[in-house]
C-alpha cells in the first residue's frame, strides 16, 4: 500500500493550491472564497523522490451549529483516520489562531504524525506569523509558498524524516497489471441524487450529500471494482442554465463538469423521475452527444413514485421522441438511495461501452451498404441518381464512418439519417453517437498524365 498524506487546515489557507502543486495538475478548484473544497479528493502525488497518495479536504471549521458544516467535519475526520501522515497548513501571514490550536489538539488525538506547514511564506511580511507556529508544540514548521512553489525541498525533507521515524512505507509496492479502468461520469441537474448514487455504489458515505442543491463543486474521482472490472467514477457538480449562474465558484464547477464529460467513456445522465426531461436535462444530453460520449439515462428516485413500470414506459417513449439523434438510447429507472437496479445500470454501461468501442470490417460494411441501398435507393438529383460506392470505418470512440459517393454535396440529410439508423439497428450500435463523413468518388484517371 502507498503512503497516504492528508492536507488539513482552516478554510482559505491554500490546501487545494498545495494539492494541485504536488499532484502536478490543476484538478482541485481554487478560489479566494473560503470553503471552496467540500468533498475529499484523493490523487497520486510526487514530491521529488517521494511518491504517495494525497488527500485534499474541506477546511476545518469550529462551529457545530450548522448541520451542513458538521457533515463537512465528518468527512474531514474520515480523511484523518484513513491517512498515515497529516500536513497541517496555517496561513503564515496571519499566524496561528485560537482555532488552529483547537484543531491541533484534535489532530494529536488521532495519534498520526503531524507536519506543520506555514503557507503563503513568499514575503518577509509573513515571518512574524510563521514563528508563532512553535507554540503549537508539534516540532519545526516548514515555510512554503504553494502558489509559487517555494520551500518544497524543506517539505520533502520533513516528509522523509516523518516516514523514517514512523516506519511508514513511502513508495507504492509493485502490483500486478490490471486492465485500464472504465471512466464513467455521473452528470445531471443539481439535487437529482448523483452523489447519493455514487455512495450507494461504493457502499460508504464517500461523498458529501444532503437536501441542499449544489453541494458538490469539484468533479471527484473514486475507484470501484465491479464484478472484477476496474472502474473510475467521476461525480460532478449539477449543471444549471447559464443565465442562472451568478457565482464564480459555480462557473468553475461547471467547467470542471464539462472536463469530466470530455474525458469520460460512458456518461450516466441522472434525471429526477418526478421531473424528468426539463429543458436543462435535454441541453445536458445534447452536450454529451456532441462530445461523442456513450450515454445511459437513469431515472432516479423511483422510490417516490407509484407504478414505476408504467412511468418508465412513458419516459422511454418520451426519450425516443426528444432525443432522436441517438435512437435506442439505453434508459432505466433506479433508486440511488436504496440501491435498486444498480446491477442493471452497470450492465447497460458495459453494453453502451462495447458499442462505443466497436470496430466493423470494411468487407462487412460494404456488403451491408449494397443490401441497404437495395432496400431504399439513394435519391436522384436533377435526373442523376446519387451513387454510393464505398464505406469504411476510420475511427472508434465514437464510431466514425467515411462514405464515398458521386455527389457528396447533394445527398440529403434524410438519407444520411436513414443510413445512420440502419447502422445502429443492424450492428447493435443503439444509443451510440455515430459520425459520418461524405467524400467524392475518386477517379483514378483524372491525375494520369498522357
């Protein structure tokens, strides 16, 4: 097992900035607004020759009156329990506060080794606040600037010293090769139950949930083994209409969600079964289709409706009508809260992924093309019938086909839709975005010289 290091501290001391610096990617949302981070995020990190798993956490807050803050506190305590080393960040410009002293007592009770880190130490003005850290009684603090990358060598030495002193394994042990994980993005409007669904799939309260909308801000990645298949699930923030987005943090969350969609292989669009196919639902679905991702639609909160089978039949019919560009889209009703139909959901994800990755031989495609044209001839333009001579698949993920014909500019969209739908039906590409490019027949004699 690799060493696990958690970054802890009050809000707005630079935890996510340090996390991004050590991970080497800007994957955690960073903003001046306190409390930007809510869910704990785990990612492999490196600091010179040291390798470890790094945990970004929500800011420790003293108040217990707010239920939402208490849920954040529980998530942070879970991160402490599951970590081997704790990095306690404080703002070197401000110095040690009474709240820092209280939370240092909390960290000591965990029995885990603690490294004090004074962040924002890029200027001489921060010296007075930095020296206050000795009264915390946890050894020499490290002065760093996560934003500018200063002092990281001292932090590396402190980590190495703590590793040696506590005999913690700092390098990941070699493991057997495993298959590349299937990347799944869970998307939808706010408060449709995305994080609850992921928690139920994991079998633990890994992500922060609650009745409030907009709890999730970062796109959080979690690992799951489902029937011996390695899966990486990306829980995302709810997408609202752009006209309703006012706060900068929500804009950053939306950009994070879009990035998760682009890097996913299968996107699960979660709809509230009691209010499905609102305008924003269709816009999200259209975005996923334009990005060329495989998609499965789930109607969540089925425990709140009666006659859910009749409701599902109506919604499936509505889905075919509202999303004709991906005919045969896989859809099912689930209950993320109670785990209903999760096996069926994973089966549909696997089928959608196989169709999205399918490659067809050129011979099979051209035999199909001859048969398909016999059933429905291409139209005639100004007395000349369009001749389609050749088809081949040039790409997968999603399937991309190239068709050679005599009049590429004249072929109508209706006939292209006919070919696209026949490809879906005959080769089991249901619900998969299909791309078709039309090129002109090549005359081998036009370039020949006398």
